[in-house]
C-alpha cells in the first residue's frame, strides 16, 4: 500500500449521467485532498453504463461495463453508488449490493420513498450503511442534520422548497417574465427542467423528497403513497400578481406537520408572506425550514439540483461511510415509531380564492351567506371591475378543509359565478 494511505476504498458507480459523471470527476479532482484529510484513497474502479461505445473524454474506457454483476458481484468493491434513478432496476441493484455486503450511497428519492423500509431493513441485517443525503436537497445537508443533530429537537413542522424547476418557474412568474408555459420553456432552455418535466411540475418529485424528510423528522415511515400532491400547472400569472398585492409570494411547498402525534404530509402551491424565510429562496435554489419545540426555527438553503451540487452530497456520503467504523443507527432512517396520519380534510388552512362574478348588487351577499354556513371567514379582499363582470380575490382565515371545499363547491354552482374558483393555500 502506498505511503500515507491507511486504506484503499474501491467504488462502483451505477450510472454515468449528469450526476454520475460529476461524482467521478469530483472524486478524481479531490482525491489527494480527501487522502490527506482521512488517510483513505477513494478509487472508482467500475462504472455501469448501457452504451459502451460512447467515448467519454478523461475517463478510462476500461472502467465501463454493461453487466451489473461486475459491480454488485465483485467482492473487491467496497461501496456501490447508485445514480440510475427510478424504482427498478435500481432497487434490485441496491438490494443486491447490500446483500452482498457492500455499503451503498444513493440519490434515489423514488426508491427510498416507496421501498425504503425494505432497503433499510436489508442494510441493518447486513450490518452495512446506506447513505442518501443527495436524495432530498442536493448540496444541502438536511438529512445528516436531521438524523444526527436534530434527533432530540422534537420537530413538529417541516416546510420545504425542494424542487428547483418549479421554484424557478414561480420566481420568474413573480417577476412578470411570463405565464406558466413561457417560464417552463425558459427553464428547459436553461437546463433547469427536463424535456419531460412532468415529475417536477406535478409535484411528484417534491412529494418523494417530503416522504423521506418526514420519515426522518417524525421517526415514523412515510411513503410516497402517504403524501398528497398538487402541482403548479393551474397557477396563473394573475394569481401570482394578486398574491403580490396581498404581500405574498407563491411557492411550491412541501409541508409535513406533526399534530397530536399524527402526521400530515403534502405538496402544493402556497402563498408565503414576503417576510417568511422561504420567500427569499428564488431561482433553482432549495431550502428546508424546520420548527421544533426545542430548536424554535432553523432554515438550511442552497443549490438543490444539478450534477455538481448533488455530486458533492454523494461524495460527502462516501467519506462519511469510510470515516464511520460502526454503522449504529445510520443503518436505518430511525423510523422506530408507527404514527397515524391526519386526513387532509381534517386539517386547517387559510386560502387564497380567485373567481369572476357578475358585477351587480347582491352577489357578495350570496357568496358570503354560503361561506357563513360553512364558517369560512374572509380576512381580506380585492375586487376589480371588468365591464359587466368583476374579478373577486379573497384571503380567508384558517378553516377546516372539509368545510372550505364544501363551501367552494356550493359557491361555484351559483349563477353569478362566471369562472371556476381558483384556490391556493396560505401558509
């Protein structure tokens, strides 16, 4: 073994896309620095890729294989880094690596949000570590902070802006740069959004991240199926601008709450007061805002997506593994409780409402009468005339959601309403 090297750690990469290639190049770039700091020599010795004919400048061609057993089945490989994404075949490869006695690093939010229990149980049985910092906030070390520094923080609320694509779109809409379609196209041109942005704009990407985050925060398993999800496809520029008039910004927010020992997790567009810490998170940045009975309030923010920021979290996880002699609780995600869930209908929220109505006497009275029946109270209102119609925009006080949506359905059936009612929650 070379002088100054305490240990050689051999790494197999599953996937060599944007993140995988960034991880490889970051390890090569920082290899000497890591060696000096830890005494560990990190060596990427095998890379799984489909196309073996494609030339990849700066990477030895003999590192590549299209046979996963060259990595999962190689006893000399110590750590498997899974960067394929999706539930299958990535899940089978991760489970195979753990069963084979290898530590695993993954950025795979879909896998952990759907089959996390199985994966963590396998890691525990094998006595190996699975690290997943890059699965939620890119370069933001939210997983490590919550698992290690916040174990006794008694967290009760987690709000997250955890998708850079949607945050960019809404930030641009707030600046008046265009509508949803225009700003999405801009995000795609800049490489912030995939050619098929469905997972981002529908909130599915954020929902998987919030399932992982809530599981750690409340020590109880939350899966993707437990997270209700609403995207931003129906948010219009006028909603964003009216919110601005009220002193709010619109963000796609993941919200996890613990109330009376029950959990509610969801993703949806939300109005945030412009003085809320999360309101300052713009462009493709991400942030997680934590509230606890012990810590009060803490926010972590930074680059949340892209190859370089994500690769830094992956390499950090690799270093954590080689620097940890005993896996301890890090073998699982600390889900030692089994909490019940709160149905969305039983939660309480304030709402932004926008609709067009006939501009005549008695219309507000009709609407107010229905709202009164369901105990929906209006906090503030804007009315702007448009010929024989008026745009009516309201902010409500918090109301039980079951009652609120029953009122909205009934108001929408009034003959004086000339457009569907747009509703957005207010945090």
